[in-house]
């Protein structure tokens, strides 16, 4: 198994994928509204355009991808995509 495969498995397990347990409801009903992007941080595709967004939680941080295929590119340089997400969060917090 290569590092990317292992990282993917860890991310999926951390997100609860394959645990058999139902997904936990957000403690804050408006939590979904706080995600700063309406597009995939990797591809730029509109979130939801390919079904439900593929949600990962690297280091507890919510990242929404348009599909599972973007995970490989995200894992190749997560810092790059987290920086994009950080910038979007800064813009959304200053816009309020």
C-alpha cells in the first residue's frame, strides 16, 4: 500500500465512512451555512453538481470536494487547498 492509499483510508475512517453508524447531526443547525465555498476546493466545480459533496476532515477541518475523485489531488498537496479554504474563510468573515 502506498502513502496516498493509507492517507485516504485514515481520512475515510476518521470521517466515519464505513463505520456502520449513521452520520452524526451537526450540533449547530447552521453549521453547513458556515462553509465558505460553494465550489470544490480542488476542481472549482459547483458543490452538489455531482451529487452530495464528498466531505473529508483532515486534522478535524471540514473540506468539501465535488466528488471522491478529487481526493487524490487534494492528498497530493493538502496545504495548497487548505490555504485556499483559509482565504475563503477570511473573505467570508470580513464580508459580514
